[in-house]
């Protein structure tokens, strides 16, 4: 991300001016700055940006909406609805949302709450899909600093075919959203995950 601190400041300052977004949609449904399928530069928008909803692919919107709304109020920095590309040179993309915690305390509380939601969703998610939570580092282009982030993804389960995965993806998303809606981050709650 070009400027992590600037992005977080805009996210929490709805009255700040926002520049116009460059949004283009590929024929496969990817929304990015160039309108091509695959991984390409995308705008770093926030809920106060007039184009924020237009920048989020429809299939992943229920997850983004849940994670950024009251109760969770998280900052999301990345999302993908998942894509079954026709071009054999492009591997299929899985559904995911990236969360950028504002502080170390928020990181711990959110990781624990997301872990509990993932565990609750596991038996409800169709077999071709597996819900995963990973911790990664997001590098700031301006400073070179690494920022801990949490990536919530609906992955293709081992042994499942891509057609089965994409057929079950919306049902899996709905199950995860239900579990997220029943959960909230708290500062003192443990995860129980390893």
C-alpha cells in the first residue's frame, strides 16, 4: 500500500476530501485501476469515499459490509470476490477480505474474535470451501514499514474441484457472515486457535 498511515487517517476522518477513484471492471468481474483480470493495482478507498461501494465486488460485499459496520467497525484494505478465469494462464482467485488493525490492541482483539467466528462457521460451510484466517505484513510504500494485517479467506478445500468451490462459495459466505454477525471483538477474549 502506498501510504498506510494516510489510508487509516482517511478511514477515520469522513469529512476529509477524497480524490476521484479510477475504477474499471474486467470482463471477469475484477475491479481495479486498469480493468484487467488478475491481480492489479486497486484504489485504497474507505466508506466515506463516494465510490467505495462501487469499488467492492458484489460477491465479497456481504463480508466487507459486516466487518466494516457497527459491532466490528474494522478497516479493510483488500478484498476479492473470487474469480474462475477462462484464461488458463490465470489461476482461479479465491474469496478474501484483508483487515488492517489500527493498533496492536485491536489486532489482538480482532484476531481472537475472527478466530472464534471461523471456528463457529467451520461446520456450517459447504465441504468444497474452507475458511482460513492468516496474519501477514502489509508494507507501506512511503516508509517501508510492515503493518500486521489479518486476511480472512474462503479457500478451496483440499481435494475439491474449482467448479464445486465456486458453486458453494455464496452459501459459505452466508454462513460466515452469520457467524461474524454473532461475534464481536473484545479486548480480553482469547482465541483458542493455534
